C-alpha cells in the first residue's frame, strides 16, 4: 500500500493549528500507517520535497520568504489546504497591515537596539507590504476554517483525504470566536 505523502508548513501564526492537528488523538494513531509526514515543523527537512499529495499551510503570508515557500509548495503539492483562519483570512497577523513595514520594524527593534545599530536584514526576511491569506499568493484547493480548526473537523478532513475523497465542509464545521 502506497502511503499518502503529507506536508505541513507554518508561516505567520501561532502554531495553534498544528497543536489542533495533534489533538485528534487516537484518530491520528489510527491513520498513522496510511500516510508519511515528509515535511513539518516536527520533521527537519531542509528543502520542501517533491511529490507531496497534501500540504496543510498554517499562517498568513507576512514576508518575502513566505511567498517563495508557497510557490514551492504549490509546484510540488497535488492539494494545498489553507489550514486555519490566518491562512484563510490573514486573521491576527494581518492586524499589522495599517503600519508600513519599515515603520513596524523600527517600532519593534527601535533605533540602535540591534547589535549593528540598524534594522535587521539578514535574519529577518523582508516584510511584504500587506499580510495576505494564502489564496492571494497561490491557488488553494481546500479551506479549513477555525482558530484553530476543531480537532474533530481536522480528523474528518484528514480521513477523507486519505480515502482519496475531497471533504465537503458545511456551516456546522466552521468555528467562530
């Protein structure tokens, strides 16, 4: 039996979606022999691998590195899932949108607060002008709402995808607040 190759990516967000994925408890254990987790914050792959069946993308697009990561994800993934409200709408990371990136960095780091006395450019990727949801950068196949998505919904979606089905989400699957 060929295992489904799954990847997860964490952009700008809190990691709550990855934690909610782990909260599916026994379902995750029941499904574990059906998939191979080839890229995630838990798997130290330096490059995004080719031939991914499903990629769950958590978080909003906040810097130029995220844009490049997403282009690579889309090129190497059969299905891309916007995983959680930050990926779907921009959510909390997008609250910085009214502040121009340079002004934001100056507020965060302050003048003279770094070891070089300048704003960081080597460790901090250049910020995009506006934080965006994933679908504004690449085509998305499925949106999984929630902050974070409920574990039961994640379990149903993952099970359907492993069964080769496209899950049908309804209003009752959406979590608000």
